[in-house]
């Protein structure tokens, strides 16, 4: 596989080579080099609210496809474990349930709620058994208020990855946000996952693609802030309505902020609006196919469908049309790389630098 390179100085840089979006080899390599080494959003801790609850998840279904289970033991402690039996590889927990232990329905192996091997029938005479290899492997996981995250082998700590966003948004208590399944949905987009992220990471296209959104925000005040493994775009409102009520201690106090758009490497988007939160998880399905999951949490229902957080489905469909067209274009024999706008595409440049660091040998 070729080595990808992007100049660290955006004024000199050209975009990542178009092979990144088209190559089956790059897509396959990204699975272990990028996604298996990152944190991923799992879901809501309400799924394991009481002692004895077991909740199965799959990390990035359709791509990583890693089965895990979250358990809450009798001491109210949460554990994140491999959901694969250490005997013959059977998936242990298939649906949310309550139990005092984890049991394999294939051959009867049992584990404590913390993953420790407990018992196994018909294993008398087996030497050096049980050992630590018979325990369920522990999976790195973390909580941000009610939100659950996990990773197969994250290269950065949770705080290194999410700390900047958590600090900036600490004026909000996510435990007070309520899931709203009727406003959550999946989209299939015919593009490479990275192209979808790139589109999100720049507001450059807003006046040209999103007439409704452009009317709600002051595009001239649209800014991007870069952090080690995340970036923030935020937009000020054209008026003083449909904006955040920020506390005096907040760094943005006095500004009419209508939205905070946080992107976290490699594929997570956290869009905060005065009404609540829209989480977008970008799931690679193929070199030119991506599933985008919108997960909605409502904080103030009286502010729904207003301001920058209105018409999210319409904005999504407008974005889909653009990125699907770009996917067609990057397959052209006449296109390889472009240049960046130093004022409007710093987020995309930052993303490309992180991709190069991850994917190269």
C-alpha cells in the first residue's frame, strides 16, 4: 500500500491522495490501523441501570463487528467484556437481560459478572485449568454522563480523545437529556466514510449547499478550533433567539452561539443545539458505502425545529447529494489531489494529517 502524505503547513499542502477513498486495500487496512485503535460510541447507560443487567453491543457493526457486553454487578460496578465464550467462541449474551452470572448456552461455561471464569462441566482432568485465558477479556470503556464508549485497543486515553469537548460542554448535564428514538434514524450514503467526515469538517459549503442553515447562522462568524483528536466548529446566530444560555464562567459567554459542532477522530460527531444533542456515527460499509446513524437526545423540547438545529433531515439529504457526487468525482482519472482554503478548511486538513499518521506503515 502506498504511503500517504499531507504537508503540515496548510498553505503548502495538497489534500490526501484520492486512492484513500477508492482502494479496497486502504479500506481493509483502516479497519485495524484506524478504527480498532479508536474509541467508539456504544449507547446509553440506561440499558444497564440496575444490578444484574447485561447489555450486548457490537462495536461498529458491519465493519469491526466486535461483540462485547456491558454488565452491572451486585456492587453496582460496570464492566465491559468480550461477549465471546473462551471455550469455543460462542456469543454469550444475545439480548438485554438480567442474571447473576454470564452463562454460555453452548456447553454451559459460566462467568462472574466481572468476566472471571466460574465453572465448566466435563472438564475434569484438564491440566493447568482454569487459567487467566479462561476469563473473559476486559474491553476498555468509559462514561460521559449517560453516554457509553468503548474501544478494542484505543491508542489514546479517553480524556485525550474527548477531554476538550467534555470541558467545553461541561455547562450541560447530559444525564438530563432524554433519548428520542422517533427523531433518530440511519442513512445509507454512497460515499467513502472519510469523504462524509470531510464534508462535515468544513463550513465552506454552507452558503452554497444549505440555504436554510445559512439563513439561521451568521456565516461570517463561523469558526473552527483544532484539538489533538477533535475539532470544534461553532456558529453564531443572526439574532438573539435560539441560542445557548451560557454561564458567565464559560469561554463563549456573551456570544450568541446557535450550535456547537464537535467532531471526534475518526468518525464521531456531537452536534449540540439549544434543544439538545444529535450524535452522528459514521460507519464504514465499503470503500464507497457508508451508514450514518443519527441518535437524538432532547433537553428542551420547546426549542425543537428552530434555529441551526432545525430541519436536520433536510440538511442531511443536501449533504448526501454533495458527497455522493464527490465520490463519483474522486474516481476520475483526471483527479488526484486538490488544495485547501487556509481560512475555511483547517478541519479537513487536520483530519487528513491524523489519517496519514494512522494509516501509514
